[in-house]
């Protein structure tokens, strides 16, 4: 969402370079822009939206607001949830009243489209949604606490501050999200399994589902990708699920689609692992970047260096017409390798989500609609097993 907010007028000033997209939360004049951006993604095809607090991280807020950073952090986290809930209510009411559906321009951090798990020839059904927006989920973002794509910074902070800091902070953030009305938590772009584990322990007791998403490069402390380690993390997720954590899905985001495909293949090739994930009800998620950011991530991401105007999308993914045909091909590969939750991360937009919908429908025999759903949500005719989401 941060990229689109910049395009729509969010200042890229010194504060932006400290707290990224959270800039729109600390400025009341930009709150309506956040709401309208969420609404555009619901209208475009998202049937879940992710709260806009990814930039509300202790490492950011302590530098930007040294005197009252924790109070502001928790306030803005709850605010992000409330703005997303408001967007859902307004958009669902509008569609219920007008019956209008359209795809609009924008940028989104992550959007999921519901697909059917199993046979490739299962028909696709576009189904109805209740007028109160009950079928659009608001997912509460739980981001890394010490910067994105920086295993080294997480390890240093863990050594300095200890596990209790991470568990306690995630618990406070989760409580704020729940106060704001979220339906589930999504752990986004986790740097390491230890970071994900501590986040799970912080939010597991609130009684709502958890989606665990690792940074899709699975980088070491030198920022080198290691997708071959994906099975090891999957086993850890299963163990947490066995212990009672309400984990709904596990997956990979915020990396080139090639990296995420490699993670999925590694899991697929591990004997018995895919079956074990299904046995314990853990679905696989995959939503990659369409931006060309690997040169930044490979040397160590730093929000202070962020310049949204210099970020370019990969033309082989977006196409010259901006319709994301190339990325849709990768999404089909995600599905072929076991993902049942798919979508786009940085650099995706409503056109990319619309193309995912079209691409899936074109490769499967369509069913008769059982009532056109307001956000063009994808669902299966029977045994639906995938979640849609927008960030």
C-alpha cells in the first residue's frame, strides 16, 4: 500500500524515511486515503485486506518518536485495523446498494485469491457475499520488529534484548489489532524461524487464526537466499500447530517469484511433508514481489534509503500493457507446486489481481455463478481450501 499512497500524495519526507507507509497513519489528513485505498482493493478483487501498519515497527518508531514511541506504536496499530474495518464496511455497503463491480488502479502489499486445492480441473465459481462484508476478512499485520530482509539485525536484537522483548511486543501489537477489529493475524516477511516463533508465541492466545509468512528468500546473515531451507521451517510450523497454535497457513512473501517457486519445490520434494501439512490443516501461501528490489535486499534493506519514485516494476512480469501476464504465469506455478493461497506483494496492484483471476479461470472449466460476489472473490464449488487477501 505504501507505493500507492506515495503516488496519491503521501509525502516522501524525512518522516517517511523513518516509518515508511506508517506515514499515512500519523497524519490524520491521510486517513481517508488509506480507507479509499483499501476500498479499491476490495472492489478490484481482494476478499481479505491487510492492515496498513507494516511500518509500525519498534525500530522505526523509537527513532521517529523517542519520547512516546510505544504509545504511538500501539495507537497507530489499532488505528490501522479500524481504518481497514471501516473500508470493508463502506465498500460492502456500496456494492450491496449499487451492485457495482470494477477493477481500479492501485498498489497493494499482499492480495490473496481463493482457489480450489486438489484437482487441476475443479471448476471455478464466483460466489455471493453477505451485505455486511462477512466474507471479506481483515488481516492484522504483524511485521518484523527490527527491519525487513535483515536476518543480521534480528539476530543482534535478539542477543541484546532477549526473547521476552519480542514475545511481549508482538503480544501488545496483536492486542491492538484485535482492539481494532481484525479477523486474523498475518505474520509478514519474517526474517528467520526464531522471529516467526516468537511472533507466534506473542499472538497465539487471542483465539483467532494465524497466517505465517516468511521472507521468501530465507536469507542468512550475509543476505544470501537459501530457499532449500523451506522444509525445515515447514516442520517447525507443524510442531507449533501440534502444540495448539491456531496456524491456518504458512508461506512465503516479499521476494522474487523465482525464489518463492524454489521454496515451494523444496517442500514438494521433501518426502511426506506436503501430506503432513495437509494432515494438520496448514495451507501453503505464496505471494511474490513484482518490483525489481533484489539488488536492495541482497545488500541489506534500510528504510532510510527508501525512495518509492526510484522503484521499478519488472517488465517481464507486468508486461508492456501493465496487465501482469508474466506474473500470472508464476502464480500458476505456485499453485502447481502446492500453494492454495496466492497473490501479489510489493509492486502488485488491482490489475495483477484481476489477471490472476482471469488466468485461473481461463485454465479451468468455469461453473455457473451462484450469485456474483461483490469483490469478484474466487471460491471453489466444493471443499474450498484457499483464502483471499489484500494488503
